[in-house]
C-alpha cells in the first residue's frame, strides 16, 4: 500500500502538457505539476513540436497549474517562446507565479542581445591603419627598451660588481653547453648537405676540389653565425620570453619594481651578456662540425683530408673569420634582447606566455635576417 501511495504521489507531481485551441483560434499549452529537471526532459520534444505547430498563430502557455518550476523548466518556457518568436507569432504566459517568472526572466535573453547586429568587418584602410599603429607602437617600445638596455649594460661594464655574475653563468650554461648537441648535429648535417649539393654541379666542370672553398667561406662568413643564432633563438630566446613572461603573469616583475630593482638590469642584462658570450662559441662549433661533414663528402670524392685543409686555409681569409665573429656578437644581443623584451610585454594568462615565446622566436629570426642583410651591404661597401 505504501508503494502504491508513493507511486500515486509521484504520478500526481509529474509535469503534464496538454495542447488545445481556444475560441479565438490560439494554441494553448496547459502545463501542470512539477516542471523540474526530472520531468522537463520528457516534455521538451513534445512542447517544442507543439510550439512549432502553432506557426504564426498566437501561442499561450497556461502555467497556472504549475506547482514547481526550476531552472530546467524555465529553460523549456524560454525555448517555447524562442520557437514562437522565430515563427513570427505572438507569445504569452498566463498564470505563472512570480517566483517562477523571475527564473524565466533571468534565462530570457536581453533585448539588446536579441537585437544586436553583428559587428561590421573593418575596411581595408581601417585594418591597414590599425596594423600601422601596432607596428609603430612596437618600434617605439623596441627603441625604448634598447636605450634602457644600453644604459644598464654600460653601467654594468663600468661597475662589474653590479652584475649578477652567478645568474649570468647559469644562463650561459643553459644556453651554451645545453645547446652543444643540437648545434653540433645541425652543423654536421648542414656541412654534409652543402658539400654534397655543391659537388653535383661542380663535377660537370671537374671542379670538385673547390667544394672545400665553398664550404669554408660560406660557413665561417655566413651560415655558421646565422645557424647558431637561429638555433639559439628557437631554443633560448623562447625560453627567456617564457621565463620572464611567467614572472610577469605572477606579478614578480611588479614586485621587483616595487622594491626598487630595475627589471632590465636585474633580469635582462645577465641574459644578454651570457648570450653574447656563448654565441661566438656556438658559431665556432657549428662551423667546425660543418667542415667535418664537408670533409666526409670531400673524402668520398677521392681527395685526401690534407687537400681539404689546404684549400680551407688558402680560401678563407682573416676578414671572413672576423666578419663571422662580428655577426655572432650582434646576433647574440638580438636573440637575448628580443626574448627578454617579449617576456616583459607578456599579458595576462597562460596563453599570453605561449604567445610571447612564439613572438620572441618570430621577431628574433626576422631581426637576425634583416641584420644579416645590413652586414652584407656593409661588407660590400667596405670591400670585405
């Protein structure tokens, strides 16, 4: 008997839906019982199909019989209203208790959101102007950062005791010694490929011996510093941006400024000096392994290793080596400075840290390529 009584009580509390037409031809949906999360799902399809059947006729929801209505039930009433509004008919709710009506009002979209028009796509000129302003702002920040970095670097060089020497050594260890395996591998493969590709057309003229000249000049003067800088940008420049960016997100940069410590002197200068110290060494390593890779191809062509060494010593001049070292020093400054700048410009959130790391790599490679072009023009003018 208790089970039967409980079943009858549950059946009586369950929400019911009845559709009927009144004398005016309007469709009435009569709801009764408990319109809660348990019963709404069973009525949802039936109620929405009935609302669609009203078409452009008037639709009236009679909610006077509702004993209870939670958020799920209010969502059903909003969905019925949306279906009727979309069909172009009128809609009204009758007999809904005030406390239930407040829940429906919270779920109903506001008039401003319902009538809001999609934003217009900016014109080409507007987009061009916005991009120009972003570039100008970025250049202004870059110039300001370069000036501040130059001031603090000269200050540290005049007063070496102000340099955080332990941090500089740690950064140099991570950026330099940690990069030796990848630099050696890339350098060896680059020399191997360059010598092999150069030997193919030279065989037509019997000039395979000049593969050593090609490899020596190109690696020591151009590709050695360039590849070392690009690898350092991808490996260490992004790491600088991520480290400082994380500190910016955690408000550690603001804490340094509050304590009177300049972030550029405290964080950037040690990294820049460490990069300047390790890039020439990585350049030498890249060039050395590239020459070893070229030597493998040279020996396969039938020449002894001593011939390879003699051709390198004869073709490569002191200006080639000095020019490569000059590029390496400048590239080291660019890699570290750009990575730290992007880190200091990090916004809020974890996504901003990743964006800063990506921007550091892209900006670093672009500036390295542009600087290499400037070096090429200067060397041409100087006759080097």
